[in-house]
């Protein structure tokens, strides 16, 4: 199988000019991340200057609380996209896991045990359904996760009997989804950021993590080096399922109900957009979970800012889409220039 | 030489063509004249610039310098379409068909008969049927081309050019994936082209074909024209001498070395018994410690399939022992764990993750060895990869630059080098020097020999007979998925190997199987 | 004289009405006169609302802003998103809190969900006006929409109109909103009771997307199974219109009594065109005007009712002309006219939760059966 | 250019055994279409026998009326998927075109002219936005159409002022979306089926159509042989935009209102699933618009049948997803077997 990298990847030049590391960072594959980080900074500073309440502890807590679930989902999605896939089923898994958690808690399972079991359920669904079909049988990730999203979302509705469950009495879920450490730091956000850092470490320092990049870079070569087997691909969907499982409990804590439609397809597409915004490339192999974090943070700050200025959802749709387009366009231009220089 | 035929009927004259690729001077002032109605053989080793020259002549690539003179007038070709309009057609080395379309559409290549603006399938099929009959091709116009075997796709991609009767057809290794019958077929097409007054330029690695077809040959070496001869005035040995040139004979010179017999007492690294699969039939094979076994054969003879099967990529029946242990090669990982390493023929596609750094690529295959509980030990890894870069003289701007920035030869060294950290017992190299320049080639040969003498069993697959003969202590010849012959390295000659490979083509002689029961 | 009813293509929902247009209609209904109101001066009133692309959401957001501005308060309306309604409703509420609004209210999507942000508001010293009775007890004032009264009135409507009994189809949302489920249950039991079991719910159809296209297919399926049905009761006007279209396709429309809910722009137009027969008017503009009044009082520490219960008036094809369009009512609010005297939306103020209006109150808004 | 089919494509064997055409159909690339067609037949017969109302003219009219918009969208999606892409923006284009149509009609433009302009607008958006960025600049179809879906959907909302428009007076739209010829045949369904046939003819009888397949099979080879890759790709997105434009007017006729949120992401994902169900492969180059029609018909009949039997949406989600999974799995098995035989 001939894999011709569709994008002439960045070459550091025939003459082998050795660039300083920080220049390489700015013009290299991390460029989109730094660009979005810069934009984020601009928006934050602008908001701080023009909007006195933006920096208030309650607004920051609000921002962080709102971001926790998307960030968790983005971590899982990043892993999947790094291998060159997409997980459209995260919403379905989230819905189903939320109902499973609620059913367990209502049946008297201790909440902490229920939490662990829910995360495991998410991982098992991702690994056993998507992972097996994509990694082992080689089916298209798009079709598989599209279909499993439908199946799992349907099962969530059936199992719940189309009902929401009142979970306001569940202290653990509330802690995860709602409560703050001090007045500023929601536990959920802490967990989300810890997950990002953990994922970053795993991606950098473990065989599994490097295999994820290798598969995204060139699946065949990774396989022929013994690191790109079905198991790694399956595991990536397992991780994304686990993230969705954890997110489902956070969502319950935030909403104080378990809702069988909690994970909609639009949440999933939002998560994909956030992941792709700052340098995780859709073809896999390039980008980092920190970039994904920055992309999500940017979208969140943006909608916070737009909402407070009275721009409604429609404006947010337009601006988000436009920024995504500009981001991929500029990235393409950067790669072209890099290829020409090389 | 060039003075003699200037006035007669020079169709195309390439003058002083120069082309440079990153790290390679592919063509360096090449002159080539083609006359109407002749078949001109273009001879040269791998990488000598033959394909590049034809691509320039057909408008697929632009020369850095030089002149293209057509019918006595200098022209500049805007692209393949322009060249085609001027009557120059290229049949590329790689098969180029549209797999989702039918035989008829591929054959007519966009010039589909239409009625009222719509494609007239009936007429198209009738027309195609007639043409296929005329071309003596046994294909149905309705078949989707992707469903055809590769050799038929190749025939088709030839036919769709030939049917247009261009004034000049440039054939780049048209026969490399064809059976003997089909080769005859191509001959017939060329004869009819010539009879119609068209000229042909022909490239092949089967030297005999030059003697069958060509009126004249032009020999390229290292991107330069080194000789032009009437075919009647040369023999095969002379041609090889011209191709290889003195200085290059050096690298193909076998060092005084142990021969096949010297390994009989060495430990068995690889024992293959009766391996059969969709593409292989009943293969037996031994490789001993320190031994380099070469595998030769025509394209499509099953060499790559053998390598890939031994690396756990395809289901098979039969048994394999590595270093005395029975192993089941169900996945590449299982093969790696068993001690087998493969350097695949498609380096960019399968050998390296080009977007990752040199360090990562070198370390990848041994991650599982160098890590503790799945966590990498960067210091440990770097010590290893630094050593490999130093030992293999890999020229790179650093360990952390992406592998895509390296030259072909250095990329190949990385693809080999990654196995050194893994310490396998069997190393399989599939076309180890494809697209690698002369200097790097010599370094790779030295490296392979060094690894063998360190006790590895090495299996080298190559389409370059000189390479096989240079490296192997023993040469196996494959055809149609079988091992059909064997020669001791010292005794192997280009001719003896080619004879083995060809004899098995067509009707398999029972004798061909006996050859390997030495 | 309201938008979208003249039969031609036009603005279905909230085409803004001019003051003179509005005055003409509202004068006839005895609305209060246009008044200068400065009670909200210097106050910021927050409202976490439904996305404006939803007709009801837009009506709520527009009339809230109109009512606040009419009394010189600054409205701070933050919308939730249709995509992810519950999470974004929480976020909207939190954003209002971080803006230190002087009072905050929210739309009851799923009321329980708002407990946590409501607590945060109270903690930040911001009085909360809760949109729904099931929500948290710390709210200063709770607005409650009494769907049960509508359920009873529509059941009674059928008992009166069809003394011989028959089969009724119920159009449910199909989601898990508690108040909608309670409404359906109440309708079912009342129908059984008032007809001595002669009237039954023969089938249900669901329409989670709350659009006509979505309800039409499912309604058609169930109508086909029950060609002898005598009526359809739907949780929303949109859903009722969907059933009406399906019935027309089946040639059954003439045999059916179709009842919607909301009497929003879609419902009013449908009543006027005769595609549905009854609806129950939920006076979103009136509720928002009252809500703003209560919020201003709370922000200033003045007394305010603990509970405000809205019970919906039955509107029929005959009486629909008496119900002015939402656009007219929003204009009236913006002009500072008090809509309470129009009695479009009767309300009960109480110190304890009123889950259902009294018998007398219910009868006052019952359906006219022809 | 090396042409190596990434999936070991069905080879008829080195020995070149010639199969009878009908056997080739049943085991070849049309196999999924025939399988789903068979399944469709089974469901239809079962319904006719067990469910007296199923065959009633009103139910058939209902089925056809409900199917018209999805079928139209599926035609556009098929064209795009055949080139190896996906158009996630069809929903956004549909919403925006619907508002454009309503605005024009309200402004007094004759409805038939407005209809033509709306379809042209859809084509222009598809060609000019998605087509240009994907075909010409080589950006990822997934990212581009994800982003343009957001932008166009947002613009639809902004332009409409977040309002729905009553279009019940528009006879043309009503004819397209609601009225029937006789008691059985909705005009919309007739148009949808005519569109399918037209698309089928274009795909088979025009150079453009053949180029669509060629690009899906091997984009580089197609470009080399002068098929004009960029323009064909851009055109395909233009066609899908035009389909969305026409569908928007049908939707208005069906709903009697113009709704700026008419084209949701879940409609788009439904359309993708319907397209992929019966033999259009996600990697492009294989499948036909008739297969896509059959896939859509199957999903529509299935939900009609489930609804008539009182199974709710959740069941339909589960069944649809499961069937999609089984379909792609069986197709993979078929390809494996074909490769082994070869
Ligand atoms: N596109 C390219 N980019 C970089 N280097 C190239 C490219 N094409 C050819 N080369 C290099 O140019 C040299 C000549 O290549 P060419 O393909 O013309 O050789 P050839 O004589 O046809 O060899 P073979 O017999 O193996 O086909 C080789 O060293 C090759 O690696
Ligand atoms: N058991 C198998 N089943 C299916 N496909 C196989 C099997 N073994 C090999 N292949 C495929 O066949 C390809 C090799 O076929 P090809 O005819 O091009 O080369 P070959 O004959 O194996 O090798 P070479 O040309 O190097 O002698 C492999 O790359 C692989 O994709
Ligand atoms: Mg060549
Ligand atoms: Mg090979």
C-alpha cells in the first residue's frame, strides 16, 4: 500500500539549516497551537480590560465549570483523532453511561463504586464495540462510530424508559460536576485538567502514547514495527469511552438529573471542532492534547465573551465556524510555505 | 555518432537534459535521439535516470536545463496532455489505471463515444470489443478494472496508449509484472507500432528483451549517456559492462567470502517448511547464522509475499522455526517477538513514519524492549539511537528532525537501523537499495555483511541481480509463488539465475523443481 | 390584524407590531393605559432564557426585555442552546450571576437542573425567581404553569362533546419533562372519570423535535391504526398541527376534534385557519411582565408574592379572535401598558404552592363546547 | 502513480475465470445494494401481510411524502461520498436556503423564480465555499464542511432574526412538500425519484459522472489523466448544495413554515447513514445512487413499520445503527472472501 503523505510535510530545508528550537516551535507543527494560544490571550486581555466582571471569581468558576465536560471529551477525541480516526459515538456512550450510573446509584450501589463501574463501562463500550470493529476488523471508523452512536443512544433511551432521573441527592456526582474547591476551582475542572496532563504524559512517555502518533503518522509502518496493532487502536476508543463515562457522571452532577439524551450529536461535533482548532490534524499523527485544551478553552472563552456582550448563539456559530476555517486554511498555507522552503 | 543520422528522420532529440532532485543528480546533460520507425533501448542500472529522462520527454516533469527538439524544432512541453497531442506517449513504470471504471472507459481514456452529449455505452462496448480483439486482449469491456489482476491492469494501461497510435511511445519497464505470454503480446504491439512508422523507446531490466526488440541501445550511467550502439554491434556482456562501468563493478564485487558450504555447521536461524498461502505454494527455506540468502525472481513471483508472510502479515499453513523454536507468525508483532525483522520494500509507505523524528523511528521497533512497564526510558533509548546513527553513518541534522527530511539512502539506513536495537535473529530485507544512491548502496552492503557476520540469518530480496549476487551466499529463485531453483552464491551468474526464473515461466518443467533439491 | 393570519406568506411569529396597531387591540381588551415607569432604574435584571430560534423562547426573551426596559431596568438575557439545553441553561444562569445582576429568573426547561445555579445566585445575594414549582425552595418567587387545569378542561371538553364515548389520541413530547408527564396522566384519569370509562386514550404519538415534520409521520401512523378516533390532544400546538396535517392526508380531519396547547403564534394561526379546534393560552408575555414586576420588587427589598400560578384559558376557533397576537402584546408591554386586566392570562398569587387552580377558577377558563 | 487498492479488492483470480454477469452482481460491489433491497422486500411483504394499514393509499402517500426530503439530500450526499468526501454542511445550506426562499417570497419575488434562485444559491454555497476550499485548496472535507455547517446555520438564524416565517400561503412550496398527484403520489416524492434517476444518468452517462467515480477510486490517477480533479470535486459539493436548496423548499411546503433550524446535524448524520447503508462506500468510488435510494427507502419503511407497531424512536435508533453495523461488517467479510478466492 502506497501512502503518499497528502500534505508535503514540513522539511527543515535541503541545506540542513539548523533552526533554533523555539523558531522551529513557532513555524513547526505546534504553530497552530501557539497561534490559537495567542488569540486566546488577546481575547482574555480584551475581556479583562473592557468587561470588569470577566475576571471575577464567579465568572472564572463558571467558565471552568462549563469547560470541564468538554475538556474531558476533547481528551478522548484527541487520542482517537491522533490515530487518524474520529469517535462520533462519544455522545451515545455519555448518555448510556449516565443512565447506567443513575440506575446503579438508585439501586443502592455506593456512588464511588458506581463511578468506577461507569468509567469502566464507557471504556468497555469504546474498546469492545468501536475498538474491536475498527481495530480488529478494519471497518471504517466513521461508519462504525456513527452507527454505534445511534445504537447506544437508543439503548440509553430505552433503558431509562425515556425518563430523567433525579440525582440531586448524589453528593459525589455533585462534587464532580458542580462544587468548587474554595470559591474558584470547580473539582470537575481540576479533574479535567489533570486528565489532560495525564494524557499528555501518556502520549509522550509511554509506548502506547507513541504508538498512537505512529499509527496516525503511518499505520502500516507502525504495524510493521510491532507497535500499531489492533490493540492500540481499540484502546484509543476505549480511552475515549472512558472519558465519556467520566463526563457522564460530571454532567449528572452539573444537571442534578440523569438525562438519557445528555450526549447529543451536536456536542460531539463541538468536541471535534474544539479538538481540530489548535493543531490536532484530522489525518492523525500531529498535534497534542495541550493544543486540544487550548482550542477548547478558546471556544469556551469566546462564547462566554459573546454571550455577555449580547451576541446570541447564532453569532457564536458563525464565529466558531469561521475561525475553524481560517485555522485550517492558515495551517495549509504554513505547510505549503514550509514545503517550498524545503 | 550523432552526425550520421541527423538529416535522416530524427523524430525527437533531447539535448543536454539535466535534472536534480534533493540530494541526487538524476540527469546530468543527457543526449538522446530517437528516429522514426525505430525501437531504441534505453539501458541503465537502477537509479541511472532512465525513468526521469522519459518523464521529461513526455512532459510529466520539467528538466532543469536542456532542450527538447521535436521534428527539428525546439519545443517546450506544457504537460502530459500537451506531449500526447504532439504524439508522445509514456507508459509509466507504475501501473496507472482508474480502478473504479470499466475496461472500456480505461481503454478509451476519456474519449468516450457520445450521443446527444451522453456517453453511448453500447457503441463504446462495441468499439472496445473490436479494439480488444484487434489487440488480442481477452478482457470484457464491462469489467471494473480494479477487479482485474495486476498483470491484466498493466496490459490495459499499455493498450490504452498504443491504440492511439502515437508517433513515439515511451515504454518504462512494461514487462516487469507480465507473464511470458503477455510479454510476447507486448512485443507484437511494438512490432505493429513500428510497422506503422511510430518510434519506440524501451526500458527493461531483462536484457534479453533489448536483443529481441531494439534496433539501437543507449546506455545511461549515473545520469549521463555513456554509449550509443547498434544492437547488432553488442552482446549481453558488453551491455552489462557499459551499464555498470568500472567504478561500480567495485561495489558489486563479492569480497572474498565464505561460501554456502561453510554454513552447514552453523546454527539454524530460520527453518521454513511447506509454507502455503494465497500467493505461496509449499515453500521450504533454511537460513543459518551468518548466512545471507538471496531471493531472486521476476516481479510478481512472490518474493514480497514470502517476506510479508514470514513477518506475520498473511495467513499461511506450514511451519516456521526461528532459532530452533517453533513459532506461529500471526501478526507482525508475533514475528518480531519471535526474532524476525523486516525492512519492507516500500520504504516511505511502510518502512518509516516520516512525520516522526529520526529518534522515534529508530527506537520504535524496540520500544517494548527498552521500556519499563510501558513507560519509556528516554536516556536508555537515546543512548541506543545515538549509537545507531553513529554506527550506520546516518546523515541527519539531528536525532529530533522528522525522518522526512532525510535523503533516501539515509532513510533506508534508519529503516534498517531500527532493527539493530531490537537484536533479531533473522533479518529480511526486501529491495534494500531501491532508489538508494551508489555511495549509500555500498554502505548498506557493508552493513548487511557485518550483521550477518555477527550471527544473524539474513534474507535479501532484490530485483537487481547484481545485488543478489554481490551479497548472497546462496540464491533462491522464485516463480509463481514457488521456489524453483537454487544456486550457490559463488556460482550464480546473472544468466544462470535468469534462466531458472524464466524456465519456470510458461509451462513448468518438472526439472525446474529438481534444481533446488541440491 | 396580527401577523401571519392573512393567508399569505408572512411572519408567523413575532412580527413587531406598531404602537397604534397594538393600542387598538389592547384598548378593546381593557389593558391598562401606557404609563411612565421608572421603578427599575439602575437595576440589572437577568434572565436565563430558551434559545430564540424557538418561538416560545423568542416570545419569552423579547417580552422580558420589553418589560424590563419599559421600567428603565437593564435586561440581561442569556440564551441556552438548542443543542445542549440543560448545560447551557446552567451556564447562562452562572453568567448572569457573575455579572452581579440585581435579580435573576430562568425559564423552566427542566426545573431541577437549575437548583445548583440558583443556590449560587442566592449565595451571591441575588434574589432568584424560579420558573417552575418543582425547583428549589430558596427561590424568592416561583412561577408555575398549571397544566393540570388544562388537562382537566380538555378532558371535560371531550366528555361534554362526546357523551357516547370514543377513542382519543394523545400527542406526547416523548421526552422526560415531569410537568408534561403529569399533564398526560391527569388528562388520562380525568377522561376516564368524567366519561365513566367510555372515553379512552387509544394511542399516543411522540414528537421530540417539536416540529411539524417530526410529529406528522408519527401522528399519521397512530391515526391509521385508529381510523375511528374522535379526537387528538397534543402537548403543543405544533404537535397538534402535525396531527391535523396527517388527518387531512388521511381524510379524517372532519371527524376529529384537535386540541393543542400554548396558543402561541403557531397555535393562534392554526385556530384561525381551522386546522386545530382548541388550544390553551399560555401567556408568555403576561408572565414575563409579571416576572419583571416581581423581580424589581425583590431587588429593592419590597414585598413580593411567594408563588404565582398561571392557569391557561381555553381558546377555541370561535374565541381565538379575542386573543391578540404575541407581537401586539409585546408591543403593549414595551409601551408600558399593563396586560393583567385583559385576563388573557389569569394568575393566582399565593404563599404556598398552588399546583392546580380551584374548581371555580378552572371553570372560568373552560372550553366553550359547540 | 502506483495504483494499489487499499482493500484487497475483489480479484476475479489470476486464472481469469469469467463469471456470469448476474453472479457477478450478487457477489460483486453491488452485493450490498441487492442485500438491502432483499431485506426491504422482506419487510414490505411482512408488513403487507401482518398490518392491514401498511398498504393503504394514505400510508403509502405518507411514506413517500416523508421520504422525499431525505432522498433528495441522499442524492447530493452520494455524489460527495463517491468522491471520497462527506458533506456535513447540507443541514446548514438547507436552513439558509429555506430562509432565503422565504425572504424572497415575502419580498414579492414570484415563487417559481424564488425556487430557481434558491436552488442556485444552494449550488453556489456548495461550490463556492466547500467546493473551493476542498477541491482547490485541498483542505480536509471533514473540517471544511463541519465549519461551514456552523457558519451557514448561524447565518440562517441571524438573517431570519431567529424567527420562523409562515409560508402556508405559498402554493408552490405546498405542492412540492405536501400535495399529492391523485391520492397516492406526492409531487415531492416524484421529484425526488426523478432526481435520483437524473443523478444515476449523470453518473453513468456523462464524463463528469465517470470522473466522480474515478476520483473516488484514485484521486491522483484521475487528476493525472486530466479528469480535472479540483473542478469535479467542487462541482460535487455544488450538486449537494443544490439538492439541499431544493429540499429546503420542500421542507417549507411540508411544514408550512420556514424554519432557520430546519437542517439539523442529526438530519445530516441520518442522510450519511442512509447513503452508506446499501453499498456506497465511505472511501469513495464504489456504490450507486440507486443503492443510496434503496438504503433510504429501507430506513423509511423500517421506521414506518416500527411506528405502526408502537415502537418508539429509541427502537428505531437501535435498529438503524445495528443494521448499519451489520451491513458494513458483512461487506467487509464479502471483500475478504473475494480476496481469498482471488
Ligand atoms: N521525484 C523524485 N524525487 C527525488 N528523487 C527522485 C525522484 N525521482 C527520481 N529520483 C531519483 O533520481 C534518480 C534517478 O531515478 P530514475 O527513476 O530515473 O531511475 P531509473 O533509471 O528509472 O531506475 P529504475 O531502473 O530503478 O527504475 C534516482 O536516484 C532516484 O532516487
Ligand atoms: N496470502 C496473501 N493473501 C492476500 N494477499 C497477499 C497474500 N500474500 C501477499 N499478498 C499481497 O500481494 C502483494 C504482493 O504481490 P506482488 O505480485 O506485487 O508481489 P510478490 O509477487 O509477492 O513479490 P515480488 O514482486 O517482490 O516478487 C503483497 O504486497 C500483498 O499485498
Ligand atoms: Mg525507472
Ligand atoms: Mg517485491
